C-alpha cells in the first residue's frame, strides 16, 4: 500500500515546489545603473575686443655718426683735451688735440712775405705797362698798342705770381688751422689711440668718436608682421619720408631692467640676404642727456630688445597657444559635450594666436589641456569666464625676428 502511494506523494511534493517557484520567482540582486563619467573642464566664453599689437624685435646700439680722427698735417702732439679718453664727452668744434704749430706759423709768415713781394711786382709791371702805352702814343704811332710793347706778358706773369702767392698763404693758413683737431658735432670718445708728446703724420689714427645727439638700433621685422605695422617709407618723387613713425620701447637689462623710448625713423630698401627679413631703423634722441640722469646710459654695441607699436585690431579674437592642438583645432563645449572645432590662425606669437576663422563671439572655449577626446564626450564645466584680448591679463601680442 505504501509503495503504491509513494509515487503519488513524490508527484504532489514536486507539484507543490513548482507552484511555489512559479508564484514566487527569485529576484535578481541588481545594482542601480551608473551615469557616464563626465570630464571636468574649465571653460571661457569668447568675446572679441580691440587688440593693440606690439612687435618684438632686437638689435645692437650703434652711433648715428662715427668718425676716426686723422690729422692732415704732421708734427708733435703738444696738447690733449682732458676728456679725450674712452667715454669722455666733448662739444661741437671744441679743440681735442693740438699739434706743434711753430713750423706752420713760419710757413705762413714766409707765404705772406712772398705775397707782399708778388703784389709789389704786379704794381711795378702795371706802371711799366702804362708807361709803354704812353710812349707809344707820344711817338705818334697809331693803332692799337702791341702786347709786347705794352709789356702784357710781363704783366700777366706778375698777376699769376700774385695768385700763386695768395694760394700759398691760404694753404699755409689752412695747415696752421689743421694743427688744432676739432669735430663739427657734440660727441663722445669711443677709443683714444695717441697721447701727449707723440709725433704723428698725416693719416695717423688719433681717436674714434661718435655723435651723441641720438643713437640708432637696426631692428629686423619678419614678413608675417609687416601687415600689422605702419612703417615710414621714402618714395622717389617725395622729399620727405612718409609720416608714420611707430613708437618703440627699447629694453635694456645691462644693469637691471630699464626702458628707453624712441621711434622707427627709417625703413631699409632691401630684404636682408642672410636673414630674409626687412630691417628698420629705431632712434633714441639725446640718450646721454636728461633722459639718462640717474640711469645707466646705453652703451655702443649693447644688445637691446625692442617693442614696436603696431596696429590696433578691432573685434579681434585672440586665444592662448596652449589651447590650440596641432596648430589647427580647439575644443568647445556645446550642450554639455565637448566638440572639436577647426580654426584658422591669422597671426601668432610665442604666447597667443589671432584667430581669423573658426571661432565667434559666445563660443565656450575649453581652457583645460585635453588629450585626444572624441567629439560628443560629456563634460562638466568647472568654471566660466570670458576670453577677450583685454581681460586675459596678458601683455599685448609680440612677435620676434631672427637676426
């Protein structure tokens, strides 16, 4: 009996278990869905603004006029100006050196004596010529008096001798004046080559001096920068150079940081063959006068940097170079995702770039450095600001040139 009921019991138990499983299904231990991880970026809004460009260049200080003093007469140096030494100053037409002039005074006296004799001889010949003409008339001779009778050859010779004597006096006086060495401009001594008691001859180097009314710096300008600066130019049928003379700030760090103000006064007429750049001439007026008081004066041959004032661009979009990738694109934030945007760089220096196409006002530029990010990646904006040429806190744009 039990054996007959056992199959029925097993079937009933299995049926009960199936019923419980069917009506009480197991619940999976599911984790809540995770959000996609967002990249945290700093974003700045682009706002075009007026942007003053400054072109950076460099060069060496050189004098406007440099002269090597060479005597035109020979003799012993008997006097030297106390300031005739390297770094000394002198005024225009101030005597710097004096050569022994006794021989030249003697030569002048002899020439003046010869001049007096020539004048006397000419007076005598004129008297003889007039007497000969009178005798010709008194003897009843008609017609014009022959030159030989009128002693014209002798009279002309006396005139020539007088002219020669006058020239000799002028030459002797000029030689005497040349014993005093002077320069027609106010200047400074670069190098002194002789000293008191030294005998010099014509052509001996005495000293090297230069003018101090202003100094010059030859500055290279790259071709890419020429469109952003107005330079003075000279044309064939114009007597004056065109008016634009951009301001230049010269920076000296010889002894501390110092700035000197000047102007671009000339543009060269050819591209330099070595650097393939155009050179301009910067000028600093009165560099050793009132401007230099309390400062270290600029030295000839000193290296200086220059910032040339360029044009001011209206509604310019200028961004840092660090947010530009491969020189061709940037990242923007649009609708909470990062988007790659191709750009065109119109001009660029070491720190900033002027964007000519690809960006517009209101674009949200990613300032955080990113690697290769796929467009459409969600991002979380960490901070918002405005990008403009005046609000970045950076200095105006600068460019440099190779020497």
